[in-house]
C-alpha cells in the first residue's frame, strides 16, 4: 500500500496512515511510540537518544489502513538504522536473514 498508494485487496485509493502509540505503564496520561524492539544496551553505547541508561528503544511502527475495506499493513520505521547496527552485536536479539542468491563468479 505504501509504495503504490492503493489497497492491494480492493484497489481503494483512500488510505489512513497512523503513527502508532501506546500508553505508558507508569503514567496513564503519557503515550509513546510503539517500538519495534527494546534491548538491554544503553542508548549512549549506540550513539542515540531513544532510550535510557539501561536500554535502547529501536524503531517505530506506521500503519496503513484502507478506508474502503479495512485492509491493514504495518511497516517498521528505523530512521537511525539501528536494526542494522544491532544485528552486528551479539546477544542483541536482532539478526538478519538475507536470502539473496549468490551467483558464482565465472
């Protein structure tokens, strides 16, 4: 949907785009982005400001919803490319699966 600006199910063109938030467990009046993951690596170690001294919040979600049929797609947003950095850290819980075929050199 995001690429073609059209619903793949009903071909509708009116779409709602939502940045997803969730309530804070400690304060009912505060909401924060729905993060892709939170890891036990201090934000300072990764050179970002999303998180605390004890963990880093990585990425957020964006939801695209078709106004006609309700079909919904979720997309992960990672503007700081932290998922790539985390995939290189052992025990981060983030790994890359790349199924690009390798063509032998001849």
